[in-house]
C-alpha cells in the first residue's frame, strides 16, 4: 500500500490547548487519527510525525524518498522563515501539499509569506483540521492522475 507522510512543525504538538480560537479544539492525536482513517478509505497508509526542530523536519523530508509518495506539510512558523525546508521539498521531488489550520493570508503580514508555497504543488489554509483531509484528497487525486501510483 502506498504511503503518505503527514508532517507537522513547531508548536503543533500543543493543538487543542494552543489558542483554540485560532487553531481549534482538536488535539494532534485526534488530527493524526482522522488522517489515518481518511487515507485508509482511499487505499493509502499514513505515517505521522511532529517536531519542533527544523533539522528533524528536514531529515524526515529527506528520509521520505522511496518511502512515501506524497507529503502533507504544516511547517508552522517555519513556513515563513525556512529556505531550508523549501529546498528539501525541491530536492526530494515528492509532491507536497502545504496546509495551515488558520487562514494565514487573513492574519499578520509576516504570515502571508510562505517559502513552502514555492515548492509545494498547492496550499490549503483556513479550514482547520478539515484542511488536512482536503490535502490528502488533493494528493491522492494528483498521484492517481499522474499514474505515480496505480
Ligand atoms: C500555522 C500558521 C503559522 O503562521 C503558525 O506559525 C503556526 C500554525 C497554521 O496551521 O495555521 O504555527 O501553520
């Protein structure tokens, strides 16, 4: 079974208690379980990883080569700062969908810039945890169309 990597960056381990008015009440565990269940229905398996450390996220993207056919990435605040994460996505050439729980374009100006967006196949933001499931749908559709998976 083909596998997707669901990668969450800094502070997303605090989901459920972190600014629930912005990020919602669901915990990371709940979110990850929804992703696993949703992907299973589409015939994909999922590996989930969260880290507060940029280097760990980089290593996970590098290690995805040959392991995962797609990546769903919420890089948290690194979205707005990390050329290294952008370069990693370019380097591994694995279709990646950028996700944000909040609508970053309706927030502070410093959140409008995304380095990830340049390397991702698309960006989904503002739909809360539902956005991850939308990202999985988008990836599966893209992969199926391009016959990267069969
Ligand atoms: C976030 C948006 C980022 O600006 C912020 O730093 C986060 C979460 C989101 O999911 O809405 O940590 O990526």
